C-alpha cells in the first residue's frame, strides 16, 4: 500500500506525538482536503487511497513524491488526451482469492488481463530515463507477464465467457450440446404444426430450464408429456412433450460436462494468477503510485499551483508568496464563495515566533491554516497554491491548536483555549529531534487576561527555544511588544479598513494590529453611548498606542503604493525595452533581406552581362563577321561598360561642422561663443566670446548639444602645365601595341582594351603597307571620347608606320 513505510513510522512514534499529529490533521482539515483531491483520481483504488493520503516523514520520500508529481504532470500535458488509466482495475480481492487457491470468474480474470495490458501501455509511455528518471526507475521493476495476459485474453471472451477455443474438449462438448438443441427445436416446431388446434399459441416457452408449449387445458390428453406449470387461470398447461424429454436430459448432461470443463479452465488460470501473486501485487502498487502522482499533478494544475522547494537546513527561510487557502479555493469555484485573498509570508531563520494581531474574522486563523496546509501539502508531494518559488525548511513536526476546530464553510471564528493540547505540543517538541512548526490560535484566551498574557508570553518564549517557527494569533497587547525586547519575535497583522469598518484579509508584516472591537461594535449597531464609555475606560495611553498603530498602517500603505507604482513603472520599462528590441531585430531582418535581394540582383545582372558578352564574342568569331560587325560589337561593349561602371559617390561628411554666425561651446572654457570666421581649410575658427576674440582649432569646440565636429576632407590642388611633343615620353613595351597582321575590327578591339588601361601616350604599331589599317584606326580613334590627340610617331619610334595616341 502507498506509504506503507510512513504508516509504520507513525505507528512507531510515541502515543503523545501520534495523538498531537492526528489532532493537527483534523484541525487543519486535512481529511477534507484529501476528499477533494480524491475527485481527481483516475481509478477507484486511487480515489480510495487519496481520501487517506498520508504524509511523508523524511525529506527523501517527500522529494521523490514531488518529482513523481512533476514528471507525470509534464507527460500528461504532451500526450493527446492525457495519461489514461483505462483498463486498470482493482485486483486486491481477485489476487487474495487466487493466492488462497480460490477460483475466479471469467470477468475477474479478464480484469487481470486488461490491467496487465494497461500497465504495459503506461510503462511504454513513461519510460524515458532522461526526461522522467524517477518514474522510469519506478516502472522499471514492473513486470507485465505478457504470456499470462495472452493466455487469458485468448481463453476468455469479452463479457467473461470462456471461449470455445480455450480447449478442444470444451469445443466438442459445446458443439454436441448445440446439435442436440437444434434437433430438439426441430421436433418442437413439428409438434407446434401438428397440434396447432390444441395450443393457445405457437411459441416455445421455458420453465425451469426445460422447453414447454402452451396447451389448452381441455386437450392435455391429446399430447403425451410432462406438465411443468400452468397459467393462473388454469386454462393453459405448460407441457414438455414426451418426444423431446430424452433430448433435454442429454442436453442437461452435456451442459454439466461443459460447466465442468469451464471450471477446470478457470481453476487452471486462477492458479497461474495465484502463482504470480507477488508480481501482480507489485504491479498494482506501482500503478497505484502512478495514479496518485497523476492525481496530485492534476489537482495542482487545478489550483494553478507551483512546486515547492524543501530544504533540510536550520537556517532555511519560509517563503510563500500570495498563498491561498486550498479549501477556500474549492469553495470559491464550486460553492459560490468569496474571492480568496492571498497572503505572503517570508520568515528568516532568525525569526522564531510571529505574533499575528488584528480584528475578529479578519483572516488570522485562515493564515494559520494556510501555512499549516502548505507545509503538509509540500510533504505529500503536492503543488502549493501560490506564485513564485515557494521555499520551506523541512519540518518533521507540524503541530497546531486552532481553538474550536473552526469551520471554513460557515466562516466562523471562535476563541477557546486547549491547555491539554498545548501540553501535548510542548511534550512532542521537547522529545523529538528535528525542526517543528507550531500554530497556535488565540493563545492564552479564555481565562483571566493578566494570567492569560503571562502564560502566553512564557509559552512563546519556550517555543522560541525549541521550535523552528511558531505562529500565534492573539489580542493581547503585551505580546505585540515582545518584538522590541527579543529579536526572535516578529509582529504581523491583518489589515482593517477604518473607513468602511471592515477587514481586508490582507497580512501586513512588521506592524502590530488593533482588535478594532469598538469599531466593529459600532458597525453592528451597539449604542454609541456605550461605545463612548468604553473608550473612556480604555484610557488615554491605549488610545495613543492605537493612533501610533494607525499611523504605521497608513505609512505602510503609502510605502506599498509607492512600491507598486515603482513595480508598474519597471514593468512598463521592460515592455518598452522588449518592444524596442523587437523593432531593432525586425529592422535587422529587413536590412538583411534587402541586402540579400541586392546580392541576388547583382548576381543576376553579372550573369546577364556575361551571357551578352559571350554572345558578342561569338558574333566576332563568326566567319561572316566584318568591320561593321566589329564596330557595333565595340559600341555595345562600351555601352555595357558605362551601364555597369560603379558610380563614384562623393564621401560627404554627414557629421556636424560649425557655420558662420552659429553658437558653439569652447571646451577649455566651458562657455558659449559665436563663430565669426572660418579658414579656407575649415580647421581654424575665429570666435567671439563676449568681448574676447580668438582663433581656435576645430578640435577645441563642440556644439551646444554636445556634438563633436568632424574635420572636413582636405583637397590637394596641383597646378601643372601639360605640353604634348612627339619625344617628350619614352616608348616601352607596356605602352606599345603591335596590330600588324590583324584585321581592322580585331585591331580596334585590341586597341580599345589597352587604351582603357593606359595612363599616358600610347603607341600603336600598324605598319605602312597599303595604309588601309592605318586609316581605319585613325578614323575609329577620332570617335573615341577619351582620346585627345592622334599623331605619327617620331622617326626613331616607327614614323608613319606607328601612331601615338594621347589620352584626355
């Protein structure tokens, strides 16, 4: 059974501790919480066990339970339809009967087979050592006995009937019985036709497992047979004809043989189930653990809960943010209750006692129960109904005295002291090792206020020495002052709206609260004169203390409002940051997309240009190509060059530069000045600062809004006189082209290719010959836009057989 080890731990504990813990469970309404949790179970066995959900008594077990809850919850979310326990049955009674040699029915054995099949499916879904290590380890020991499942499903049909195929003997007996039944039915049909006038109807009825026909009472001697029954009026006799009685006896005999064979098979299969008792019992326990884990997970999701962190350290804090009472959540959702107001709790390791004060019905007792239930839920592997990352120290003892077992359903809060219960709590805390959480409601109430106060102070100081944390509710003013004499004490209060005279159910830390009894009495209609007398009897000092408390509450409210406003501003800032980041990322994506598109266009343009150039070269190499073709090809190549020549963009300075009359700031003086003159280079400024006139460099100034100037680009002007003479430049191999032996269009193409690379005069050697090549080249060179001058070379460089081309 689930948590059997924990049950032994409970039974082994002392009687006093056991009683105190059981009382705590009742006072915190743990059974009622388990009743609600059981509604999320998938199997009947899981529902029954959830109603008696036990608490883990060691940290390792609690963490394993929590890990099971988390792992199966994540699996439940990813599987379509969730984790299913369909086909799982409670086999407790079946296994018990089979282990003692009993024989189970076909329906019971079929439940065993279906449970084995469901267990194998669950193991296949769960097994993943990386994602679900705890559950994988759990199901790794689960044996599904496929041979037994196959045998049972083969031998038993749906509904529990033993199948004909279970044994050859059974098949033969059933066939023989069926043949006899068919023969008997034919005889009866023949009798119905032959004796129709003597019959009340033509139906074959059944009496005591024997077939009978309805014979009129006056004709009983017409048909021999055995009378089994008669109608209430006596007019009809139900008779089994003598002709079919022997067949009926044989059928009954064979039915007995069939039943014996069925019982033999069921006994054989039941024996197999009994022989595998330990394996099947372990399988049922594992399935129950899985069902309980899924129950906890689904209940936690319904609560919108978060997994807690349990820390086995003395200095671990209690951290519970916006904790809601789980029973009140149920009441809100299913019983039209009020909206649950959450409470936040953060208690450091130095704090041992928290005294909660405030008005009646203000939520003090609900806070106690919420903290107590949260600690129990964490130990049971449940999620907590809060936000953030709840953290709790491992408390081996959770003890409570909540007065009269307050009923949350009726929203009642009464006050009564239980000294016997407190005595058991003290005895348990003193005897047992480990950390303890103690919850005390209205400590010291129900007796003389002076003695009650003294008893409460002594008790809380004793618990501060022995328990990890004690949370107590009180109306005694003296308990509020313990914080200022003992650092282990802390005050808290439930808020009260003094304008509407109603509690807000919100927990405030660090501020003691008022009981507000007189305000509540006035709201309930008590005579104002009586209230006024009561205020007079209270005394001035007490009134001043209440005023101080009221002032502290208002101050805390202002601080809380300011903190909430700061949090809202921070949230808006984060949203703005996220929005700007998203826009920047989108802009980067768009820029990248544009660059990609430009690269694609460039690649396409290069490809088209290469294709067209190849076509032009192919035209030039054609056999029918002539000079005109070469000229057109050359023009087209120049056009392509001009279209694809990169445009030189002037690198304009987009930075800030001062202008005449502009106000600037002198960096050295930190004062503003006016620009009255700028040098030709732009690097020197003449500025007027008041009556002071000075020349400063561009680097010593900045704009009034802090922009630094960007120096302008310096343009170097070179003056030169260029004269052209035939012998002024030397001829070399690099600036000489020999086109002798080429056709005119070939010479033009070669000359144009070299001229584009030339940077000075260029010599073209064409020879004298007939002069056709020279004239054609000269005419073509006159049309080239970047050619300035064409002359014959010096006599030493070739004379009339060589042309010198001067470029612009």
